[in-house]
C-alpha cells in the first residue's frame, strides 16, 4: 500500500516539475526576467574599458552575464526614454540622464565618477602640438556639439579663446580617439581616461584649467529592467569602495 501511494504521489509531482522546467526554459528563451542572471548596461563610450574591468568580479560574485551597449550618452538616454530594453543607464553628463528621468524610466540617480578633457596626439607627437594654441593649422578632431564630450570641448575651447575649427566632429569620444590612434588626425580632444586606455598608441597633453569644466558620470536603474535587483546591485557595485578603486586606477576622479 505504501508503494502504491508513493507511486501515485510521484506521478502527480512529475507533471508539476515538467511545467516548472518549461517556465524556466521560456524565461531563458526570453533573455531576461527576475532572477535571470542577465544584465544589460547602456553606458557612455568613455566607460568602455573600465566597465569591462568592473564586470569581471561582478559576474563572478553574482553568477551573472553582463552585456554592454556603449555609445553617445544622449543617444542612449533617448533610446531608453522611448522604452528601449535595458537594466542600467550610465551617462557622461546630467543633461543626458535628465532625458531618461523626464520620461519617468529611472530609479534613483547616483553620481559615481568624474573626468577631465585632455589633448591626445599620435605616439611621438609628429605635429609637435604642445597646447590648444597649436591646434590651428593642424588636422584635429573632437566630439559633436550635442554629445557630452562635445559640450565640454566647446566649453574648454571657449575658456581658452580657441577659434580653430576641427577637421571633423565625431559621434562619441571613442570615435574621436580612434581618429588619432589610426593617424587620421594630428590631435583629438578626449577624456583623460581615454588617453590612459590608449597609452600604447597616443601621448596625452594636459590642458591647464580643464578641471573647471569637469565631466560627471551618472548611473540609474531602469524601470524596464527584467531584473531590478541585479540592476540595483550593479549600481551599488560601481559606487562601492572596491568599484571606486577600479575607477581611480583607470584615471577617473571621484565626485
């Protein structure tokens, strides 16, 4: 009799277990959901290298898979404001984050790092550029006016009375850096951290007084996140002491 009841109980449990596995499979196929272990972070291009570094210990501790979408802060903020999928937004200026805030898609916004503009030139500085004054008559590039690195470049140039026109305006700071690394430009205006990341290929020339136009970075979880707890853990990680230490090592300042 006991064996019969046990067999009956097992028979009843098996369909339930099968349903549970189907649900889990469906969730995995959808690529997200609460507790999925998958995180999508949309972040300013200047965060590319340091966020890759920050992801390694985070993934190990949370048994998670972090995917990044790097680009112009303005473009990314507009995308999430329009409902694009994602878990965390990290921007290189307050105005871009404000686009997402105004759309009502962000949680609490945290300031987690700062940066400063610098001049980069190809290794060895073949054009002999030593300051912003030397840009006139050379092939130099900067970010487009509407993106954060372009706005701060305009401010720094104005502060120093520089009227020289760039050869091109790039979509983000990494595109600007790439023009210098490839030798297509004699110089570029990028963040100090980009110069650190590309130190094998470029030399950096400090701009006196550039810290008067400091760039601040902002991060927030997104309402459309499939795993709000994991998204909050990422923001907590990059604002933690350990996270800030990694940011400092990459050349970022602290707010």
